[in-house]
């Protein structure tokens, strides 16, 4: 079913009840729990969150459609803020959480594939860390400098050409577990698989925001500055 566009007067609790998969996104916008009957507007005001940036990104992730009335009024710095929070969420929370459960699931029964699976996951984490590091050390500071009017030899199309998908390794890991991992106590591994599916989707929408929101926003600004 196609999701509808969220509006600033929707209450948070209704949105969550309607589609709980929005929860990890709310955490990355630094929206605390204890939302009472507050609307998106209320909560943004109380937590100093840019409501248009929040709606632009939430609606894009939910529907795949970019709201043209918001794209020109939201600062790319708001998108960068969300992406930085997301990097932190993946590295310090989500991957650590999956690794902990994966290790616990593997330890339940000795199996020839155990070390292969764990090594595969660790290699994936290292790759994603490098990917995030490049964005945080090169791309995001470039955008901040650009908005301060500073000149640079870097440009956003360098990032665009250089930007690879990182979630593919998770699809492979899922396949290894689904096809070859045998165990008599599968419950925890089933949980891990659900988390891996969620994480893969989350990483894909993270990339989509970088490719389809951030990059066009920044190249627009570059064009304006060149004129
Ligand atoms: Fe990123
Ligand atoms: Fe990225």
C-alpha cells in the first residue's frame, strides 16, 4: 500500500501506530519518547528540530517521493545532521546489537560455518566504517564550507561518482545463513535475520537520501554560486 505524506499536524502516536517501522527513524531525528498527544509540529518545536527537514526526509523514506515544495527551503545541513546521527546509530547501536545477537546465536551450537559468518559480518562493518569516515571527513565538511562561501577543489559530483552501495554484503550474509547455516536451536538466529533485513533496508534508504536528496541539493547550491 502506498504510504500517504505525513503532515505537520499529524500526532506522533498515530503515525507510529499506523506504521511502527518509523520508530528507528524517529530516534535518528533525536525525537525522545514520552510523546503524549503531541503533533509533529509540537515535538519539533520542543526539541529544536527543523519540521520541514523532518517531513521532507520522513516522507521521502516512506513514499519514495520528494516533496517539491520543501526541497528548496530545507538546508542541506539539516540532511547532513540526520545522516551523521544515522552513522552513529548504525555503528554504535545497530551493528553492535546485531553482532551481539549473532555471536550469541552462533555460540549455541558449534558449526563449521560459525567463524566464516562472524568474519563476514566483521569485514562488512569495517567496510561501512570506511564509507562513513569518508563522508564525515570529506563530504560533510565540504558542504559546510560551501555554505560558508569557502572555495574548494572538491565538488559534490566527485562524491556522486565515488559513492558506492554498502548494504550488498548484508544481502550476501543473509543468503549464507539462510542457505547453509544449520542449527537445532534457530530462534535467536531468526531474530538476527529479521534485524539484518531491517538494517539492509535502513542502509538502502540512507544511501537514497544521500544520492537523491543531498547530492541534488548541494549541486543546486554549487550552480547558484558559480553564476
Ligand atoms: Fe552516509
Ligand atoms: Fe553513503
